[in-house]
């Protein structure tokens, strides 16, 4: 790799991991893998999510929800995107699956 390309790559990496970029990403509602100061112009939902995930590992949805319930939820969400069903019906269906597993 030429020195010019190497210098450009280093500059890109500095930008790619900069707090400035991460702050801009959070303003756009995107989670970032860094502990940064979050501005007042960031969604309160994103702020809460970042706070909840700032202490190391975070449970992943698929790891804490039984497979059958996750499948029912995924199917329901897909149906909602094409105008079929209601959020209430999806919630009821998922709850029925969870109740049947007790």
C-alpha cells in the first residue's frame, strides 16, 4: 500500500471512531458502540437504550424470549407491515404462546 493510501486510511479510521461522528449518528437515532456524551437533541428513547446498554453485556431479544413466542411476534410484525391484523392481536397471540409454555 502506498504511503498516500496508508495516510488516507488512517485519517478515515480517525474519523470513523471519532466522538464527533458518534454524536452525529446518535442525533440520527443510531446506536453507537461507544461511551460518549449524549446531547439534548437526541431522542429520549435512544438515550434510555444507550443507558441500559452502557454497563457491559446486554441480553439479546432472541436469547431471553422463547423461540415459539419470538416466531409468533416476527410473523405478527410481518403481517402488520402489509396491513394485516392489529398490534393488539399480535400482542394477544404472543401472550397466548407464552402462556402455553408455562
